[in-house]
């Protein structure tokens, strides 16, 4: 029986789902006029929006960043092979360049150069437009006054080509001010500063009525930074895609082009700063070496005049040739050591802590040259990032740490180079002394002359090397190239908003969804169960039967000989219940979610209808909170189950009384209202009473308390074989049905069956087009009516 009922329940649920879908479609189809009206209104709104909304366009450009000058000119004593002017390649830190392009300082320069903080708005019939470069008059303010603006300046300007006048009107200090210019340039003094008016070259004065607005640069900076997008084209390339969304494409093109120009100019200035520092260092060293070289040459000249020397002895050429090689090596080492010592003094000087270190001064050590080049690059990057970042920014802190570490490495490298050069000088000097001993027979004058000549050669070589490096640095300074090369000029890609097709599609969707939402919301607001289809759609509890609405307010409506629809309804419910119970189950509890749904009414009539089958039936009132059974049946006894459960009555049979409705129907009333109903129902005496009554009666019906309000029904579920759960049309909420579903899913009530009470359209059956129209009761009524007429 249980398996058969489960299959039947599943079929009913599947049918109810298909019927509910058809019902939903038909329910919405009835409101087709609402959908037509919604679509028409939505499309009209979109057309009005498109007509009066200023379109926004996307302007884009792309640039490629050249390789940072990480590889400097290689040191060389002779020639200029070490000069490298840099080319295209991967940029060391592309993210930093993206931040720099979006920095406030660069965008501020772009806005000031293009005068973008001034707008010339002409009001049209439908939309307003900014004349921008088509304005015949240029309105401007000094940069200092712009930075001090506390509020935007707005005034009206009218140009008249016929008489060549420009009329300025607006509010100043809450007074109307009118000014007419007949010639340009002109100036107006305002509390905010001087405003100058100049004629735009190659532009006719024309006839325009425009509203001129001068905004603070910071306000315009935020506007353009918000709309500017700088993105890397790919992870492997140093190509950046620049784009900006603007209602004025001409402004967008000028902005992107000027942005690249300003970026290049600032990069060039940063590169020149390093070259200028190197140039100053070289010039300082040249001045010092020049004085020392002059002193050495003068000493040689004086010695020759004093000793009368004119030429070296030919017989000492072979020994002197070998000694000369080591002397030349000693000269080179002395030169390098002199440069390194000077560079060490420069680095250790506190005044040069934040300056770049001369990188192209002739030092042959590749490690020191590479470390110096990387240090200079980071110092320049710090200068550039400081324009858009504060000192406490994590990127700036990390960069400062890198610079400090590199400066320590440079000091260590200089010390290492000094130690190496000292060793080389010592070795070269030892070798020179060896060959000098071989020519010990030389005249003292010749040996002294050689010493003076060697000093002269050292100074001369150093002087020539510094002159060469100065020329190389000057060439590098003159050959500084742009850091960014434009791949694609700024071009308008197309309109980005409003998008007509998307708006039209959205209008169609809204025209359908809004009426559907209103209809659906209206259905949601109907929180009560209204039809059988609502029950089928919501309930997972099997339906035992339906009880039709009855006009007479009576608690006992069934008649043993009655053929009314309500009699047939209780007979059908009784039959289904007895089939469900089988032969062994006897105890049935009738409950509901809340009071007022008719559980006591159903309990009385179900018990009476079962008694008509010549079965001994007992009706027990266990609604101990608000007992109504005694009132409905008009019983005279005041005792009931509370007397037995409380222990005042030891014999349960003493509480059984006749119902007065049928000889086979007996009743036990609830009794006095106790203070602890749940505790009474939890006592073993209830189990003992029900066990005893099972032996005496064929069926037992229990009128219990509402399940959602108190726990009495759940407590007494242990003695129940089946539970009739009552809901009432146009009274029970949909939440009541869901509550019943939860009780069944959690198995808190045994064998739950749903009874639908107070069905208004009962003669329509289950809503499927058939019902009791052809039943026995209906036929008997027609026969009785015919007899009366005859």
C-alpha cells in the first residue's frame, strides 16, 4: 500500500507541475495588453534617450617604449668605440612607465598645454556641444590664478561678426555684469584673477552664443585620469595601448598626442640631468689636470735649460725600450688610479648623495661601470616617480632601498678597483726599477730628465683622456632621443555609448520583464492558498480529500442518509483514510498549522462518518490549549483527558461519554485547561491510555493542537498511526503548506495526509473539468426537485 501510494503521489506531482506550467502561461497571456504597452513605453524611452544623450567615443593610440639606457658607453682611452645611443628593446619596468603616463603631473601638463580646463559650450535644440578649437576667442588665465580657484568661473560670451563685438555677461558678486569688447586681446579683472581674451588664428569671428566655463585643473585632471586607459599590448612586448573615452573625439586625439609628447620631454630632461652632472665632473677634472700638466711641462723645460740636455743617447735605446713599456703601463695604471680616487671622493661627498654618479669617465672595470649605470637609472626613476608618488609609497621605499644597496656596492667596487690598481702599479714600478738599474750608467741628468718626462706623460695622457670623454658626453647629450615612439596616431575607434542595439534589446526585455514582474509580484502578494492547483504546486503531502464550503455554520454536517456534496466528500476522505490505515492501524490525529483552519470540524465529521460504518469510534479532545470539542458537541461533562494525565482520574473509561450524534461514536473531552499541556502529553500515562483504548475501539480520532503554535502534536506523535493535516482555502497561507512539507520531510508526524477544507469550487473537482456533477447525490436532488414540481 505504501509503495503504491508513493507511485501515485509521484504521478500527481508530475501532473501538477505540467498543469502549473500551463496555468502560468495562460495567466501571463491574459495580460498581453500590458506587455504591448510595456514594450511601446520602453522603446519610446530608448528613442528619447538616444535623441537627447551626448554620444561618447573611444579614441586610441599605441606607442612602443625604447630600451632604458642600461648599457652606457664602454670606457676607452683612445677612440670612441664605446658610444651607444640606445635603441628599441624591452623596458626594465614597464609598470612604472604606465604609472608615470597616468600620473597627475604629466596629465596636468597636458591639460595646461591644451587649455582643457576651459570649455566653450554651445546649447543646441537637442544637445549641447563644446566648440573647443572652433571657438573664435581663446579664454585663458594665468597658471597661478588657475591653481588658486576656489570655484568654477562661468559666464556667457556672444560673438557678433557683423559689428566685430564680443559681449561678456554673467554674475560677479551677485550683480549682473555686461562687458563689450570691440578689439582683441582684452582682459577682465575678477576676484579670481585676470581673464584674458585673444582671437584664435585663422578663425572667423562668426556669430556664437556660448557658455564659457573655467575649472580648476585638479578637477579636470580627475576627469581625464578616470577615462584614460594605459595597458600593455602583450607580456613580451614593450608596446602600450592608450585609449580614452570622450564625447569630443578631437579633444581625445589632442590629449593622447600631447600625452606622448609631454612624456618624451620629461624623459629627455631626466636623461640630460645625468649627462650634465657628468659634464660638470669632467670639466672640473680637466681644469685641475691642465694646471698640473702645465707645471710638469714647465719643470721639463727648466731642467733642459739648466742641464743643457737636448736628446737621449742612442746606445741606451734597447734597454730604454723595455723600460719604456713598463713605464707606459705604469702611466696607464696611475691614470686609472687617479680617476678612481677622484670618483671615490665624489661618491663619498655628502653633497652628491642624491645625484647621479659620472658613468663615462674612463674606468675600465666592467663591474663598476655596470653598477654605476644601474644606480644612475634607479636615481632617475626615483626622480620621475616622486612626481606621482609620496615618499611612504611601498614602491618608493623599495626603490630607496635598492639605491642604497647599489651605492654600497659602488663603494665596495671602488675599493676593490683601488686595491687592484695599487697592485698593478707596484708590479709595474718593480719592473721599471729593474730596467732602470740596467741603465744606471746613464748620466744623472738623463735619469732625472726621465723622471720629469714620465710625470709629464702621465698628466698629458690623463688630460687627453678627459678631453675625449668630454666630447663623448657632449655627443650623448646632443643625441638624446625620445623614450616613446608612436606606432599608431590617435584615432577615433567608434562610439562606445550609448549602444543602440543593446539599448533596444534591453528595452524589449524590460518591456516584457516589467509587466511580467508586476504580474508575478501580484501573485506573490497572494500569500493565501486560493485553489487546488496552489495546493498541488506547493504541497508534498499526499492529499486525502477535499471538504467543500458549506453555507450553514454548523459543526456537524454529515448525515448517514445524506447525499449532499459534503457528505460525499467525507465519505471519500473516509474511504481513502481506511485504505491507508489498513487493518492494524487505528489511531488518527487531526491537526493543522494554526487555529481556525477547521481541524476540530474535520475531526468531528470524520469520526461520525466512520461510525456510520457500524464501527466503534472514539473521538478524543487533546487540544489542551484551546479545547473546542466540548463546545461544538455541547457535552455536559467537564472532565476530560487532563484529569487522567494529571492523575486525578485513574480509570480512563470513566471519562468516555456518548457523543449524542450516533450510538457508535463516543467522546473523551479535553477537560480543564492545564498550565503544562506539553508536559502532560509527555507522560507515560498517555501511552497507557491509548494502548487500553485500542483494545476497546475500532478507530480513535484525536483532535490535537495546531502544529506551528505549540509542540503538543509533535509530542503525542508517538501514539499516532496517521496524521490528517488540515488546510483551509482562502485562509491558510502558502507558508502553512511549506511548514507541513517540512514536518513530513523531517518525519516529525507519522503518515501525514492533507485534507483541504472549505473548497469553494468543489463541484469543479480538482480543477481538471470534472467533479461531482454526475454523482449520486446530484441525481437524487434532481429527482426530489421534479417530485416537488409535479
